[in-house]
């Protein structure tokens, strides 16, 4: 079974991405004056929406039912509802405004644990979308709903994973530690007091959980990272090497 089938052109159900998603996206980190720092991410990824995620051992009737649901559904993987702008690792070096927080704050990095994110989304699509559709079983039910049921499930999936990414980057799962907070803490850490102020008091939560807000993965799938150096060179010599 092909991972990326070519659906009939007359369908309003569009699973193949184009460059349209770059133009459509209007949420997250989607604008920057820096070069090569943004990735427009599909919340329900192309691979996750392919036939690869269909349940195994489908009967002919079940395959016919799902195909009919697709044919009756108006949904486009590239629409803004299924996209969010995420920072690439170079954003932490190239996009550092002199005032205020950068646009990438409160969002995870597209290059950190993306593979684990994809696995989770694929499992979600299989169990929460395709298998849920199969509970109806009857082809007539698909005709009656006119694709609205499947479209609603896909939209709910996009919303679910958008919330996951926004919560992750904002620090709601890491004791309030956001991506910008991490860099500010380690870059400006002072081991000794000086004329500008006292020494920095170590923050155990920050030291232990600094890598969490950068990860796209589900809580149980985040790869642990080595501690960051307390240095002005954190972004270049420390961060990029430790959030691979």
C-alpha cells in the first residue's frame, strides 16, 4: 500500500501537500527577517494522513467505506487550520531581537524529536480517525454525513496537536520554563557577584528540564539531553549541539 497515493483530482479531499501551506499559515512563528529559521509545519503531517495509517487487515468493504468517506469530504492538508510556524535551530542564533521576546518563544523546535511526534500523530490518525470512522461501517452512513464527520475529525486532530505544541513551548509541562527563558537563564548566569549585581541563584527546575520546551514529542517520548553550559555562547556552542 503506497504511503502517498494520488487521490482523484476531482476530490475536495487533499492529502498531498503543495507550497500553498507556506502562504496559508498565519499562526505560530511564521514571519522573521532572519534567513532559514522557520519551518511551516503540518499539524496532521502528510505521512500521517497517507494510507500508511489505515488500520491493518482492512476488508474490501471497509476500504470501500473509507474511500467513500474521503471522496465525500472537503478538507485540505495545506489549509491554515492544519499549519503552524515553528522555529528551526538557527532561529535561536539568527533571530534575537534587542528588545522584547522573539517570535519563536513559546514554541518547540521543528528539529527536536520530530520523529517521535510523527509516530504519535500517525497513531492518533489510525485510532481516532480511521478506526472511529469504521465504527459506522455502513456505506449509507457516510453518504448521509456528506463528509462532514471526517472533516470534523481531521479538524479536531489539528486542534489537538496545535494545543500540544503551544503548551509544550510555553512551559506548561516543564514548570513554566519556556524556550526563551532557557536561553536567557544560561546565557546570563553569573557564578559570582559583580558590580552589576549578585550571583545567579541556581534554579533546579530550569537545570533539570531545560530541554523539554524545545521538544515536539509527547511527554513520555522526549529524549533527555545533557545539561547546558552556563555561558554567553550558549546558543552556538551549547544549544545547537544538545537539542539534536
